[in-house]
């Protein structure tokens, strides 16, 4: 069975469009100013800490000292990288 060139191109375009529709995480600088600028209550974020842990949670509050979720409070001093879930 031989696949014609236009079928390959069509298949590639379909796969590319499907991948673009997937949810991605967008990295944001872990500073209080940047986090307050880019996040709002209810956003789902992924926080990477200095000990190598990655925690995904919904933002409940953002203070000058920490990002707060329902079950976690992570001080900015412990954060290496923050990503925001982007659809």
C-alpha cells in the first residue's frame, strides 16, 4: 500500500492541529510581581521547588510571600519555576 504525498501532508496537518489544541503549561518567572500579573484565583499552576518537587494545584491566593492553594502554601523563596496551564 502506497500513501500519496497529499495524504501525508493532510495527515501531518491534522496531527499538527490536534497537538496545538492540547493543553500546555506556560512558564512564568517565580516572583510575586510576575505571578500576580499572570495568575488569578482559580488558575491551575505547576510549581517546581528548590528540592526538585513539582506540585500542580489551583491558586487560592497570592501574597507577597507565597502562592497558596487549597492544601499547600509555597513560599517564593522555595520556587524555582512556575508554569500556568494554558489551553
